[in-house]
C-alpha cells in the first residue's frame, strides 16, 4: 500500500472518532492471520469488527493468529477446570 493510501486511511479513521473526544465509531478490517505473519487480505482472512473491539483484541491477544488465540483460550479453560 502506498504512503498516500495509508495517510488517507488514517484520516478516515480519525474522522470516525466522535467530535466530543469519545471513543471511535465504525468498523475496521481485522486480519485473522496478521499480514506481518504472512496473512493475506482475502475475504477469508478478513473480519469486519467494531473499532473499540479491534483495539481491545490486540491489547489482549497481540499479534496472534486466530488459531493461536483459540488454543490459548482452551488452555485457560483447562486451567480453570471447566
């Protein structure tokens, strides 16, 4: 993606934020397998997700793939004895 496209996307994301300084509204494209880990931008690898939820996802799970996240949650469930 070119530099001008990235700048435009940043501007669009900023414009989705509420004028009163509240949380951003709208959706983002979340890559189930991150592009930095050789994921593609095909529809099969993209999930449209609320901006706030997308930010929280990355705070909790970082740059994990969907499969790694599922495995981590399953380990947590086993640790809790459920």
